[in-house]
C-alpha cells in the first residue's frame, strides 16, 4: 500500500483499513473524521478512494500529529484538517460529520455520543481489546446505531528455513454503526 513514518500504536494494517473503509461507504464530498489518526494511514487511503473527501484527522498525541503531518505531505494529501485535541470536543464543534473511523479508544464513549449527536451516517471502530469492544457495542446499542461487529485475523507469510509459514498478526475487532441502516 505505502510506506509511512510510524508512531506507537500504528499504523493500522492495510487489510484492516480496506475492510473498515468498505464498511464505511464513503461518498463524494463526505465530511470524514479520522479519530485517533496516528500515522494518518486511514485518511491517506480514504482520500485515494473518494474524490472531494473533506478529512478531519484528530489525535491527542503531539507525536502522532507530527508524524501524520509528515505522512500527509509525503503523500500529497491536501484535503485534510489535522487537529491536535480531544476528539469528542472537536466533533462536537464540527458543522457536519458524515463518516468516522475511530482508531483510538481514549474517551471512546464520549466520541460515540458526539458522533451520534452529529447524526453520523457511518461509524467504524477498530479495537483490539475485548473490553473496548464490549463498551462500544453496548453504547452503540444504547444510541440505536449498532449494525455489526467483525473479528478479523490476518496472517502473513514469512520465511522458515527456505519455506513459508504463516505468522498471525494481532486479531482486530471492527464495530460498525451509524444512522444510515442501508450501509
């Protein structure tokens, strides 16, 4: 897919990004929010798939903002508003939110509340901790926006004495929700 500068906790694996974006149903001119953007990998791939996407990439870690900014420059991503701050507050101040990818779990319940208040059509949460998965599903059900949850396991071929074996990556849960039940 691409070589990115890295930051702790990322980037999201390309296969996971592909599934997440396919579940999101991005549309031309959508206001797309990348919550806990880390390296910016999800925003970079989303911008390559959809014309005129209006991206807001948010992270509360200065290191992540610096790395994402360099990655956006390297991949010539100009349609992005990179924001350092607490995601639920940034979302609450937004004019509109069509779709959101949530890759960080800090204040996840407040983030979901803010996205529901903005009537986000599509929300995709990427989680690795089962406790986060349970909290997200429970809150999405309370908000009436839960659609589905997927458990994704990817294994990569690696050399083992001149032959190939598969080495599993960490399993990931993808929780899908939003106000549009047709996606």
